[in-house]
């Protein structure tokens, strides 16, 4: 993947969180948390992983 | 005095000393504006992580989100997608802004807008928007502090909380004046550590006492459903559009605030910001669980007259006295850190863009440091007066509106980093339309964060912050096309392609 095109990955978290009908339900629960809640908490982690991947793909040396 | 009160005051006194000592951290003296306002633009990944975390996740958030969950149910969880999306967005544009800011010596977003569009008028409105949005935000930090102080058991000691609010304000103003951005950066280490400890302890203790999460959600649901104005722990179809637009609009607004810009520009290099966009979401996890504490307060049967007391009351209910001292100290520090950064950010806007006192940006005169310091004191004093003189509800409404205002700089600032196609006059027109639309919708709905449209028999609700930004963007695009049709010159652009690379 080229450097520029890897930035498109940053759109994935938007697709995963901006359509509430996808996840506004109670089942299946996890540790007693309804799906609505644990899905969105999980998305925090998934999004951070995606940002890390894009960081790695587009990394440039530190410049001061 | 209880053991909690003693521990509370010992911790607060400790970080105050730290705030003053911060002036000597790494450098012998704070002698220039870059040193005072941006910590010498030299913070590495770890310091920036603590500073930005302490700066963005404020005490008010930690009080207000569980209060919203306690009062309105599932809608409060919009803060989770909001803080999830802020990072991919910021990863995209903030490193680019850092690069040009470093190269051309900018300390504010308005500095960039001035050079990019060659427009003094546009620079002024961008700066004014930042100041207007930040004043009520600082006031709310002070109000959040007061909420906690009322609960520390000061009434038993016959001392009015307002006396401590004044003491807190004076100390905050003094170390901000002396140490600049280094003070909140140093205090943030203590504050963030205590916040993590508090939330982990709360999660270890409270849910098991209340019979587990499944039981907490069931009890919270029955309390919410039985209220005269019923709500739910599950998002309802009628709320989908408001929820998504509230999350997106707030995410776009977060890094436009002066305190976010100041926090980011203090990074040593652009990679520090990019790395932190992957690391800061750890605070969002904290935020998600703190929001859920609002449901715990419902399940614990805590009855409140002021919803903002949900988390403090929950702590008093479940924690031993000494530990509530730690938790409350963490919340008060959570107010002090952002309040200091916010006042510095606003002072920079005043000095650099409104008073135009330091125009030659690459060789800034030493007098500018004195000016910025004095202005930071003025900003803090104004916020203190707002916090004490007006009703908390007014500050909350004003801050809510502040979010819809600050996002109006998105076209000129963020889009401006990538394209010069929008005409400066069109951006001004867009800003006017966006600001008016935001203000009108907020006043019309009695300061709600969502606005209800009805068209062709359908009703749809959307976040005001989002609708007003759309109005701004459409206006800016249409006016640009009109001006192009009349062959109006696009004005000067002082930046060059090399500045961004």
C-alpha cells in the first residue's frame, strides 16, 4: 500500500461508529454490559490500532 | 476534619508547589513566549500524553458525563464515539499544522489563517471564536471544582466552599503566570495517575457491590423508565441521528479549541502528535467507564437534586473516607490542568491575533511574554467572575454553545491546511452564517444540543454543532463560486508549498 492511500484506513472508525442502528441493541451482552456499550468501548481500541497501523505505514523520521 | 479532607488538602498543596517548581523544569528560566506558552515546543511523547490527556479529559467531563447518563440514559454514551473519532481526524491534520507552525513560528490557529488567506478580518473572527468558546469552558472547570469542594466535608469544618474556590483560583493564576505551560504539564502527571487509580478502584469495588453489570443495567433501566420524563439505557431509533451527528460534530470540534492547539504545538515534533493519536485513546476507555458510573449511581438508589453530584456521591457512598480524599483531589486537579492550558491558549489568541502585539513572528520581542502573561491573568479572572457571578446552568448552556461556535473555524483552519480554493470573503460569510445558525438554534431550543427539523411530515433530530457547520460549509462553497464568477481576486497567500512539507 502506498503512503498516501493508507490514510484511507482512517475512515474505518467512522463507518464503524456513525451508524447507530448497527449496534444499538442489548444482545449479546459481555460481562453483563449490553452490546451497545461493549461494542463502542471495543471500537476505542480498534480505532487506536488502526491509527497505529497508519502511523507505521506512513512513518517518517523525527524532525526537530 | 475527616481523614479524607486531610488527604485532599495535602495532595492539592503538593501539586501547587509542583506548579511553581515547574518553571525550573529542564530550563533555568522562562524567558520567552515559546518557553512560557508552549514549553519551548519540546515535549516528548510521554509528557505530551500526560499533558494532552489532562487537558482534553477535564474534571467537568468526569462530572458531567455520568450526570448525563444519570439524567438521560444511553444518549450520554455519545462521548465514546466522539472521543474515538477525534483521533483519526486529528492524526490526519494536526501533524501538518504542527509542521507549518514550527516553521513559521505560529502559536495559534489564527496565526496560520492570517498568513494563509492574507486576511486580517478572518484572523480576527477565528481568534474571537476561540476566546468566546473557551471562557465558559474555564468557568465550568471552576464550577466542577466547587461541586467537589461542597462534598469534601468542608461544611463540617465551617468553611464556605467559595473561600477555597478563591484560594484555588489565586494559586492557579500565580503558577500559570510564573511557569506557563510547564505547570499544567507537570501537574498532569500527578492528576492523570490519580484519575487512573480512582477509576480502576471504582471499577473494582462498585459493580460487584451492586450485583454486577447485568443487574446495574436492569435497575438503572427501571429507574429511568419510571421517571415522569422517561428515558432508557438503550438508544432509541428516534435518537440515532442526534447521536451520530453529536459524536461527529463534537469530534471535529475537539482539536480546534485553543487549549488543544496549545497542547499540540508544545510537542517536540510532528511524530509526537501522531503517536499520541494512537496512545491517547486510553483516556477514552477511562471516560467510557466513568460515564457508566452514572448508571451505577442509579442502581445504588442515589437520589440527587443536582445530577452533577452523581459521581461524588457514589464515591462517598462506596469508598472509605481517606480514598474519597484521593478521588476528589484528582477531580480538582482535573480542573486545574485544563484551566491553566485554556487561559494560556486564550492569552495567545488575544496577544497574537486580537491585539496584534507580536507581528514579526519569527523574531518575537521579549515584551510579548509580559503581555501574554498579563492576558492569561485577565482571562482567568474573567472566567472566575463568570463562575461566581452567573448561575451554573448558564455556564453549561454557554459552554454547549461554545462547541457549536468553535467548530465554525474548521473550514478556514483545517480545510485551509489542504486547499486555498475557498475565498477568504466566502469563509467569512460561512463563519457568519454558521455562528448565527448555531446561536439561533440553541436559543430556539432552550439550549439543547439537538435541533428537530420537520419536513414532509417527517421529524428528524440532528446535533446543532453539526447542522451549523454544514450551513457554514455550504455558504463558503456557494460564495466562493459566486466570487469566482465575478472574477474577484482571491487575496494573498503568504505560505508556500515548502512550509507544509
